[in-house]
């Protein structure tokens, strides 16, 4: 007898009753409103039973994590732009100084080149005259005067080539400094532009996640939140039902508890 009672208790269905809250919806014809990001409900702009249109804003959320991120990004942007202005001013002064030094050095090299050119011409003329005298046997071909003139001509030619090399090096060095400054300025500009793009993305995310909209035309079946309430990511906020009355042949109602 005792075994029969135990077997009955295990196998015989026992009716139970559960008390709760929920809504009845038609399958595939109701949309659940979920929080895309965690935050706080700022405003609820509809009431249960209101007819709504697709895209209509139903609730507005304050998103502290994204708002803090946006504030940080804007602060970083202001700091980067301020720093960039300071460096641009410094670089302008540096480039002006480099240009002044370049112009001064080039002017000196130009004077030196002109002087060496004149000396070269003078020694060349003197060497031609000595060569003429040597042919007339007035001076020996390898006399001290001839050797000295040849050495001076060679020396001035070397000095003239050296001034041209120095001029080229000065221009190259200046261009390298200028290129370095411009490259650094472009890198700073890229950082600023990239941060601006990040700010736009964050602003767009706040606008999207912070505005809970109706994804279809319909009726507000229920709302699960009130202004000031904290919600988590994915939390159910409410339900939008079908905009038309049920038709013959529709699937049975489905209960959704909460």
C-alpha cells in the first residue's frame, strides 16, 4: 500500500497554480523593446495602449558609460588641438630660423664661389701667359712661377667645387628639416581627425542606443520601466503589438510573462 502511494505521488500529475504578470501576443506579430545599452530611463514618451508608428521614439535613455567616453574623447580632442597649435607655432619659428640660417650661409657661399671663380680666371690667364713665355723660352716649363700658378688654379677649382657641395648639403639639410616638421604636423593632424571620427561614432551610438524606437507600426501593449529607472543591456522595456485586429486563421495567442 505504501509503495502504491509513493508511485502515485511520483507519476500522477499534480495541478499547480502560478501567479504572475504578462501579456498575450500573436506570434510573429509583436516586437519586444530591449535596451541596447545599460543606462537610466530619462523619459517615457508613450503610454500603454498608444498607437505608434515605425521609427517613433518611445523612450529616451541616459547612457553614462558612453557619455563618459564621449566626454573623455572631447577632452582629449581639446588637448590635442591645443598642443597642436603650440607645436605649429614652435615649428613655424624653427622653420623661419632654419630659413634665415640657410639664406645667410648660401649668401656667404655665393660670395666665396664668385671670389674663387675670379681667382680661377686669374690663375688660368696667368698660366696661359707663362705657357706662352715657356714656348718663347723666356721661362722654364717647370719654373716655380709655372708650378705655383698650376697649384693655385687647382686649389681654386677644388675650393669652387667644395662651395657647390656645401650649397647642396645646406639645401638638403633644410629640406630634411622641413620634411620632418611637415611629417610631424601631418601625424598630429591625423590623430586629431581620427579622434573626431571616433567622437562622431560615439555620438551616433548614443543617439541610436539612447533612443528606443518602434520597429513597426502597432500598439504599445506594455511598458516595463518608468523615468529614473536603471536598466541593463538587453533588458526588456516593453512590447509593441500588431496594428490590426486578428483575422480568421491567425495563430493562437501566446502568453509572455515578465
